[in-house]
C-alpha cells in the first residue's frame, strides 16, 4: 500500500490551505465585479455555477496531483480552512478598498450618463435647426420659382 510521510502530509495540508486562499481570491474577484457592475439574478446564477465548476476542478486536480486521486479529509479541511481564513482577513481589507472604488464608478457612470444626455440633446437641437434651415430654404426657392413664373 502506498503511504505518504507525515512531512508530505503537512506540506499537502499547507498547499491545500493556499489553494483555499486562491479559490477565495477568485470568488472575491467575482464579488468585486458584482459590486461594481450590476448583474441580473440569472447572470449571478450562472457566475456561481461557473465558480463551483472551477472550484471542483481545482480541488479534483489537487487531489490527483498531491494525493494520487485519493480523497483525504485533511486536504478538504485545509481547502475549507484556507478559504475561511482568507475570507475573514484579506477579503475584508479588499472590500474596504473596493467601497470607494464603487462610489467612484457610480459617480463616473452618472457623469457619463449626463454627458451622453447633453450630447443627445445638443444633437437634437442641431438636427431641428438644420431641418428649419432646409425647410426655409425650400420655401424661399419655391417662392422664387413662383415669382419668376408669374
């Protein structure tokens, strides 16, 4: 029977904690994206499915590489522990930084929308003015033609 040394088990556990941290970081990227850009419930649903597929693939690959495909509870516990530690520490710091960025993007978005509205309004004014000029010039030409024919 194949056995791994206690040192190898500890290293595998440590790597699994790092894997859990990496998975949490990936999830934080999804959370940041959701915080900054509004998503529909259906989009969030599919993003979560995508996350869980990636999560399962990472853990499965990790088990194949480090435990010869055997499911070891200390590895699963390490992934869970790494995820929780990262979520309670680094994630909170990340979201302290994201809150001002979210406010900034809202401000930029509002300014962008106002600018677009002003451009559309200006374009409509120019269009109306050009239509008036064209209509007046057609009337003048018609009046000149009528005057010549009379």
